[in-house]
C-alpha cells in the first residue's frame, strides 16, 4: 500500500482554504491538521472541516513526528520563519509566493533548503493556470517564432482585499514583490532569466496606504528579450493578469480569468493570416491542486522539484530590484543571480 502523507496547512485565509481543498483532492495526502493565529479563522474553518484538528501555534505541528508536509499559506512576512523551522525538523515544505519579502529572508530559506534532507516547493501558481500553460506550450513549440517582447500585469484592487487583520497594509510589503511577483515569475518562466530592470512608481489610488500602489518595470532579459510588468493594487477594474507574448512570427494574448487565449500565427493558421484565433482553455487561476500533485510526484518518486527554491529566489530578486529602481527614480538595477 502506498504511503499517505500527513499534511498540515498554516494560514486559513483564502489561499489557505484553497490549499485545504487541494490536499483533500490529492489521493496521496491526508489533511492532518490546520493552523492559524486567529481563533476566528479557526472557527470558520472548523465549520467546514469539523473533524480536522486545529491549533494556533504552528510549532506544535512541527514537533509532531507524524507530520510529513507543511503548506505555508501565511502572510508574506512569516514565510521565512515558518519554512526554515519546518525544514530544520525534516518536513517537506510547500511555501506560498513570494518566497519572502526581502533578500535576507530569501537567503535564510535557500540555506535551509540546501541543508535539508526534505524537499521544498515555491507556490508560483501562475505556472499552473491553464491559459498560461497553453501560452508557454505554444511559445516552446515555436508557434510565434522567437520572442522579442513580453508583458504581464498584476491588476488588482486591494481596497477590497486588505487581508485578514489588514496584513497587506504594511509599509514593508512592496506591491511589486507581494503581488507583482506573479507577473515577474510568469515572464521568467516563459521568456527566460532577467538581468536588469528600470522602474517607476506612483501613488494615486490607495492614498491612505503606506506604499506606492502602481509600479511599471522594464526588464532586460539575458537573451535580449525586453519585458514589461505593471503591478497595480488600486486600479478600478476586475482582477486580471493579462499577458502578451510577441514573437517574430506571431503573438499570444492570454490571462488567467478567461476561457480562451488568442493566437495570431500565420504559420500555424495560414487561412487566417495575422488575425487572432481563439483557443479554448479551462479557467483555474489558483490551481493549487495541480501544484500540490506535482510536488507529491517529486516527493514520492524522488524527482527534482521544478518550482524549486532557486526559482522563488530569482523571482524575488527581480521584483526587489524593480522596487529599488522605483525608489531611486528609475535608476537601472542589476538583478542578483542565484
């Protein structure tokens, strides 16, 4: 009989609840316990999962030798503390994005992963959105030729999504890192590694917040591709991560909230010329079930983790470099390598 892995979920906000469903939908996993510092969050979760033990101190779960895997779905600021502690006692760890809010904490997690016998995965969930996966597939197949310009946007309105206890309203949580990391990671995944960035920010929408609410970043990739990321947490529109990939022989327009992506590829569809053709895709913009199942495959079969700690570190390095550039009025910043 195959081993069933006991999984605990730290953090019971929206993304933590999504991870709970992911665990329940993964045959090799058992939801062993849940954890949150908020009794209110625990009480709400217990209504749906009355038979699952719940605790307020995550260290209780790390001390339990029966726990195999820890999912860190807590606010960004505690990722490093919790991920490092779990790795040090031999637990496998799936950590939500961003890996951390600063490079010092990134280094702590990287060091802990390198010293650990267990496996680690960073939860860059855009890599599991069906529309984005199809776009990457088309790019990799050469359907639009050679990429020369790519862009993505993290367009959100945090005025209605302040986080439990207002955890997002924090001067240390730069939106380019906390949210824009989604778009940065997507472009890295599709187009390759970034080497430098120039960025500008402003603050017109969430004027009572302690951070700039819009950042535009221009990235130079190592392969010569140019990229743009717009990260806005105050824009007035439905949430989207609309992304465009321009190649020498075609263009792809896609996002994570639509039931189709658009492909302009005269080579693929000569009868259409350069007109766009719709390609149907599923809508699953927080596909954490597929994410967890990939991780379990790596654990059970001792395979490399594709979204490993270095992928998370490179994304945070690029996003923090953009944040630094914006603070310095657009000065180009070289992105740290991992």
